[in-house]
C-alpha cells in the first residue's frame, strides 16, 4: 500500500498535466481558426473598392478596344507601350476615326467633389447584385431574384450597356428562362466571353477571408452568363477578392498581391487554358523582360499560335474575340504582376495593355482600392474625389433617382456581410468591439 499510493498519485499528476497541456494546445488551435476583422475598417475598404474601381474603369475606357492586334507579325503601332502614356488617344475599333471623348490623352480620368461618377458595365451589375442581396435580405440570390432584378433594373431598349453574353442572358430572361440556364452553352453561344469577370468580383468581398464561401455564393451569378474556362476565370477573381482580408501586413504590397494571385491559381484546373495562361505570364514576368514584351508574347502565343487550347482565332468571331474571357484575363495578369501592388502603375499598364482595357483596370483598381482603402487612394493622388455615384447612367429603377454615395454603398455591403458571416460562416458579430469573428475552418 505504501508503494501503490505514491505511484498512483504520481500517475494522476502526470495524467492531469498531460490533459492540461492537451487542452491548452486545443485552445490555441481554436484561437488560430478565427479571424477578427474590424467592420469600421472594412467599410473604408469597401469605399476604396468603389472609388478605386471607378477611377480605373473610367481611365481604362479611354483606350478600350483601341489596340487588339492584327493576326500576324506584330508591327510598330499595333499596340501601345509605356511611352504612349500622356500622349493622344487613338480611335477604338468602333471609333470611326475619332478618339475617346473622355480624355484627349491617355491619362487618368477623375471626378471632382462637385461631379458624379457614372456607372458602367464594370460596376453596375455588381451594384445591382449588392442591392438585390440587401433588399431581399439573403446570403444567396435565387434564380428568380436574379431574373427579376435584371428585368427591373436593365433597360430593354438600346443603349442598355449590355454586350455579348450579358445581352444574350438578358434576352433569355425576357423569354422566361432562369439562371443558370441563361449561361448554358446550349442557350447562350457567348458563354466564353468576358461578362462574368465584370459582374461578380464583389462576391469575394462579401465573404471576407473565406474564398470557399465566396465561390459558393458567386456560383449562380457567374453561371448566369458563363461556363467552363470563363467561369473558372471569374472564380479566380472572386477568390482573390475574398483572400484580400487575409494579407500579411508584415509583407510588401508586391508580395501580398502575388500571393493572392498564386492562391487563386491553385484553384484553377491545371489542364485548362486559364492555368496555362497564368503560368506563361508568370514565367515571362519572372524572366525580367518588360511588360510590353510579355504582352506581345501573349498575343503571339494565344491569338496567332492558339496555344494551350485557346482557339478563339479559329472561331472567326467579331474583332477576333476581343471580348473573350481568355485574352483579357491574360492581359489582366500582365498588369497585375508588373504593377506589383502599386495602384497607379497597375492601372497604367492595364490601360495600355490592349483589348478590353477598362475591364482589367476596373478589376485591379477595385481590388487594390479595397486593400489600401479610400483614404489612401486620396493620399496617393494628393487630391479629393467625388463621393457620389450615378447608377442610372446605365441602369434604372433605383432609389433617389439613381444617385448614391460610396459610404452608403459601403454600409449596404457591411449589412450583406453581417448576414453572410452569421448564416454562411457560422461566425458572429461583436457589437461592442464592432468586429466580425470569422471561423477560418468549418
């Protein structure tokens, strides 16, 4: 008995300490699985998203479809270079010899405090989707909600600022067809065009730090107009926007932006042309050549040689598929990699890179604007900007005759995210601290 008792006590003490250590490890692990995000800071970032996207969208519109290449050997003047920044704008393919009326030169297009930013197709569908989620008090739009929203807020007659796949999907909706059938290749021959890239990045911001949830809630809006590789590309952008809430603040913007891109690349099917395009552009960037050489190489590889299964040229489409998802995705990667997280440099390269230049600029302008926030954009340009947004430039039937403000748009975004954090993520809102507590694992 004298031997057993000390042994039992020692065994009990060791077991107790081991259990305590195990519980401590579990508690630490649990703490690591949650991310705390300030709702106030996020609202400023959402304003940065809308402002950054508007600046970049309107700047990119100056050169939209100016330079799309001519199948064959590249000649001087076929594409812009960095030397063209600040020089006279050239006519677009539909410009009838007249340059853009937005700016006589290739330069930033800005709006003063007494002016109003106009909506465009790179911003208006995202605005509409946020409005529909806010007013329907839902985390996932239904096919009926999407169709009803499109029919209410988009004009039937021209100019309705819809093209290719968006226009075809809208036509199908008017015939009573619901998403996702509106993006099915059997119904929509334009399923491989750029449209979903313009309209769904915001779903990434609706699911902070959770790209899995972001891709789920974006799936139906993306499939409203896209399938196959075009769908994968849209999901690529959604993933990047969701992960923008998980950046390492100890690292540079360049490192963080490249990390975002690589994380999104990992979600692409390796055998797909978007994955191969990414790898090709990344390798060219890593080689140290100028971005113009990479852009020319993209043109040669994908439009002339039709490598990696990208066969747009053989389809004999209008303007050789200048609206296609693939070539504009490749162009966007050039501005992203070479811009290295610098807002101004990224927008400049995107504006000069060619094709549907307002799309990549709007995408990265919005993402970088979100990352740095509204106030840092103001400091970056050393001036103030308009805070007002006119959705009725391109759409219809919104409150206040279509005039909104970035801060009000951000407040609606926060309300949408509140619901998603609780209902989709199983997280919670700490009202006292004004933060979201977001679980990073299910």
